[in-house]
C-alpha cells in the first residue's frame, strides 16, 4: 500500500496511539530514503577496504580524532542549531503556511560557508604543523590514498552532522504539520529527503574546495579563511547580475553556482544534471589537492626541474573541460525523478505530450514577473508557478526558454517595464492576516513570445491551475493563428457596455477574459448577413432573447455544421439578460426540440 495512503488512514483514526504510529511511519519512510546516501558511503568504504588499505586507515584516524575532541561536538551542535533557527525562526515560514524547508534553503549556503571550513581547516594544515605530514608521505601509500582518505573522513563527519539536523527538523515539521482536527500529518517526506540529498552534495562540494585551502598552509586559522574564500564564488554566483550588466553572461555564471544547481533538489526533484555538476566540482577539488600534495615531485627543489607551468596548463584544461561537461549536461536534462507526494514538481503526461506535439517556427520565450512577497492565499500559487516554469525550462530547454524575474518590489524598474511593454501591472490584492486586513501590490504575470506573436497572462489568479494556464498559453502562442469564436450579439450583455449617460462602463464577462487568452473573439450581429464558415465556433448566450429572423440565421449556421456553444438560463442572476421567453413559437419551438 502507498505510504501516503497509510498516513491518511492513520490520521483519520481517533486513537492517539495510532496517530503516533503515523509519526513513526513518516520517520521510517524518511530513513529508508536516506539509505541511498548511506549506501553510497558504505559501497565506497568497502571498495577502499579491499583496494586501498591506506585510505581506510586515514579515514578511521581522522573520523575518530574529530569526535575525540570536544570542539567537534561544539561545531556539530552549532550547525544543528543554525539549521533549525534558519528553518523556523524567520517569519516567512509561518506566513507561507507550508510544511517545508524553504527558509532553510535560502540560508543553508551561508551556514555551510562557515561550517565547512571548520571541518577542513585541520585536514592537512594540522599535519604540517605537527610534522606528521612527512610520516604520512613516507608510508607505503600513494598521494591518491591520502587525499581520498582525508576527503571521505570529512564527508563522514559532515554526514553525521546532516543526519542530526534532519532528525531535529523532521520532529519540528511533523509537530507543526499535524492537523488539530483529524491528527493527519501533512508532511512530504519525499521533498524533505530530496532537500537533504541536495544539502549533502553541496557539503561534499564545499569540502573538496575547503581541503584545497588546508593544503595551502600550515596554519589552521588561515586554512579556515582560505576554505571560506574558495567557496565564496559558488555561493555568490547566484547574485552575478548585480555586478555583471550583461544578462546572458550573468545567467551563465549564475547557472554555475550552488543555488541554481540546488534548485531541482529544492523542489523535490532528483536531477542527473545537478548531480553531475556537484560531482564534477568535487573531482576538480580533489585533483587540486592531489597536485598540491604532490608538490614535492614537480616543484623542482634545489637541483630539480620545475614543472609548475605543466600542472598549470593541466589544471586549466581540466577546469575548462569540466565547465563544458556541466553546460552540455545542463542543455540535455534527461534523467529526472520527482520524489514529492503527488508528483507536484513535475509536468503531467498530458502536458508533456502537448509540448512534444508543438512545432513552432521560432523558439518560445517565457518571461515571468513575480513579486517577492505575496498574500498568504497566493503563496501556493507563487510556489507552483515558479516550480512549473522551472520545470518547463529544464524539460524542454532547446525549444522553450524561460526567464524568471522574481523577488520583485513595486518600485523596481523592471516592474514598470513589464507594465509599459506587456500590460502586466501591479494588482491590489486584499487579504486578512492575523485578523488584520491588508492590501498589497502584487505582480504575478507572464508573457509568452514566439516570433512576432505573444500571449500575455496579466495575473495568475488564485484557484486556477498554474500548469493548465502555462500549457494553454504555450499552445496558443505556438499556433500560426488563434481559432476564431463568433460571439452572437444577444440581449445578454457579455461585452463591455458603455453608459451613454457618462456612467462607469460595465466590464465584459469573466468567461470572455479567459477565452480571449486562447481564442480570437469576434462579435457577430445577426441583423446583418454573415458567413458562418469564417468562424471555428459560435458562442451564444440566451438565444431566447433573439428575434425570429435572428434566430433563423443562427439555426441555419448550426444546420451547416458550425460547432455552436449555447447557454440558456431560465432566470439569469449574474448576467444582464432577460429570462427565457414563454411560449416559443414557430421555428423557435422547432429549435428548442432539436428538429431540423
């Protein structure tokens, strides 16, 4: 049976003991997902045990030595405390009303920037300070054995810290995500596991670079600073647009940062592209450590021949190749697994089939404008919009190009540009939060461009499925021309009505606003002759209000096979239209009963 169904059945029971078992089932599910990380570490350890005995000895020595010192436990407690505070202390966690780690995702790279160097600063600098590095280098072991052993010991230390953090955050989330009425715990363990797997890869990446800083000096404080400096570019790459004016260059640099590559795991998606990025950076960091630990071989010494230029060229070539591999795998993002409950972070099969069927003459460009802060009822809409747009961009990157302007403020220049060019303007949204009624200016729209054609969604309204809205706009803009709807003029006031006495005009009906996003709506006056074949479908509201000659024209069009949508309300309440007339005479009666 599905785990989510088990949790639902448990949560609907009135027995508190069974509700506690729901917590146990969720924890067990999370631990089963974590076995993937444990399996990787165990498999690596077993391979080294039979092939690299020296590496195993280094792993045991460093791992046990770290936790034999009280300082190690202090750093571990500080890390767990910081992750918990970052996850639940900001107001955004309670304002969003979502049981996830979205706040921690924002602050984790900064926490790692401080915590990771505390692990790596003593990796090699302490060996040099205590003169034990010469002993290690004279052992019957290769440089590779020592570097791998040092790295895996640091990885084990970090993994232990991460598991403690996950357990603590799980307990807090599970207590907050439980419904007070039914006791049902609405916690997505798949999303939580994907988040922490991404944290793990980030940590391993930063460990490999932090080790490079430790190999550069014999002073632990300086090694800490070097480790921090080497990791700053990966963390700060997401803000490249602040420094670099070129949008395309800034986007490329941003894609090589931690935040961009972690984004899939952030949404609960295991992605091969992101995994390859972190593995490539890890390999580069370990190779630099190999070069530095082998300095005695290529530095030349007093009588030897220096080969620093050779290794400089080699390192440069490897880094260039690594960047190429990252960009290529990012372009062809094929292997992805959505671990979230309900697969909310992936496209449905119908949407995927629609995208594959599209054959636009030009590439499709999606440009979205999203506010930094939105009212509580729009938080899920914003989350789904960002998720779907990123999924569209990653799934079909050669065909669809997505640009997202998020974290916008009402006073930003780009907000005014969106209104001037596309008509995507700020909307005044009223909401009630903590029994206080507030009005916020929110922008949350998108424009879809294909060649000279464009489709604009001025605002993603609450309650409308975001995936449907985006897929519909894509299908519309990819067509050569919109299908035409002939709107029959009746006494039902569907279009905008201007008051001849100068009053405020009545807006057109909301259904026409929705239809106009996908179709070209053209009014049809039955007082004049018209060619029904000029329209793909006819749309008529309250046909009973038509005169007999007008109704005859409509029936003739229907008899010609023109698809027609008819809406008749005997007592209309929300549309300005007369009620159905009784009795119907002549051809009106025959139309009512469907006679030819």
